[in-house]
């Protein structure tokens, strides 16, 4: 049977995506908090879905390796939605980079080892688009797989130039999510001829636990949206499921921006 794995699947858009995916498969939800996963699994089971859960911190390579092996023991892993992530209010710059950037590397690499064919969707953010081109450190991004300490040192040095705590974490978040765009594209070209399609998807401000926490700072971007409101977890869940659905087989190596128009509104 097909297996759809959702990191960060215990809440928000990850859970929304589980609800919107076709029901002909097993769902494996993961996150760090057992109670969150128990609650989400109960809801999905009540809606008729077959659900397994496993705690996993995606910033820990060994735990991601175990999650991938467990997923493969349940059936054929066909869809991986990597929605696990932290936002500027939740963590310091180092933690943001470890979870959002290294977490994406570990998920893509470990799941690619157990997948025969399928799709990986890495959730980024419209914050990835806020960085001016000259600030995007692509040379440093290339160090993420093999020289983690150097990658961290260089990006933390950039963040360290900012005095304000929130803005410093804000830059780390934007860098970590810009890295997700870059890494998803790299993965797409490495894995495409094996039949594994990879995309990223960048939400705008969405009314999840995280979005509610960030909406004070994030509200300024709402005025640039065409919709003039936050997105909902249901809308993003549907968009993610559409990208993750194997019927959407020619969508690869790109970022899908689902932000109510905030990036194009700001640019114009
Ligand atoms: N909401 C927004 O406005 C917004 C905007 C742009 C992008 N995003 C991105 O969208 C994704 C989903 O966020 P959301 O809005 O749905 O918020 P959410 O409800 O807070 O979901 C994030 C999930 O990630 C899990 N998580 C956090 N750190 C983790 C780690 N180290 N390992 C494994 N799981 C971890 C959390 O569960 P535990 O705490 O139990 O681990 C939680 O279930 C994130 O990547 C976020 O950066 C959100």
C-alpha cells in the first residue's frame, strides 16, 4: 500500500494536507510532540483514514533515518510532505537553521534512500522571497550536506550583524527558507531520473498555530496581498496535496508560491 509521510503532520498545514490527500493510502504523521500526533491521528481516523504516528525531530539525522525506515516498513513510500518547521518567534537563529535547513536536507536524503518513485514537497515560506539577490549566499548553501559547521558559522555570522533579537531570528528564518527553495530544486535535478519528483511550496501568512504567533509582525504583509487576509490551513492543505499528488507528475524543480499574492503585491 502507498504511504504518505507528513513531517509536522500533527497540526496546521501538514494536517490540512493529510485531509486533502487521496484516501487510498496509509498516512504516517510525525513531529516532536506525542500528544499533538495522538490528537491529529484520532481526528483523521474518525474521518476514515488509516494513520500511523511516530515522533521525530527533523533536525536529528538519526531520527529522520529511523522515520524513513519505519515508513518503508509500512508500505511503498510515495509521498513525503516536509512541513516541520519553526518560525522567528519560536527559536534562536541556530535552531531555526538546524530545523528548517538541515531538517530539509535530512528528510530529502533519507527518504530518497527508501523511495522507488514518488514525490517530496518541502514547505518553505514567502519569507524566502524577502532576501535581496545580493544577500543570497548560494556558495554557503553548497556546504549544507558535507560541512554543516561551516554552513552554520557563515549564516550565523550574517545574522549576528543584526542587533534586535526578533529581526535576527527573522533573517535566520528567511535564510533557512530561501535555502529550502534552493535545496528542493537541487534535489529535483538529482532525483528526477529516479522517478522522484521534488518541489517546494511557499505559503504566505496562514492561520495556523505558527501563523497566529507571527501575525503581529506578519500583518504588514497582508496589505500587499490580493486577498487582504491570512490563508487557512484548509486552503494550504489543498495546495500542498495538489503538489504532492502523483497525478501532478510534471511539476518538478520549482517553488509553488501560495501566498494570496503578497510577493507580487509587494514587488509592484
Ligand atoms: N503559518 C504561517 O504563516 C507560515 C507561513 C510560511 C511558511 N510556513 C511554514 O509552514 C510549515 C508548517 O507550519 P504551520 O503554519 O502549519 O505551523 P504549525 O501548526 O506550528 O506546524 C508546524 C509543525 O512542525 C512541527 N515541528 C516543529 N519543529 C519540528 C522539528 N524540529 N521536528 C519535527 N517537527 C517539528 C510542529 O510539531 P512539534 O512542535 O510537535 O514538533 C508542528 O506540528 C512550516 O515549515 C512553516 O515554517 C508557515
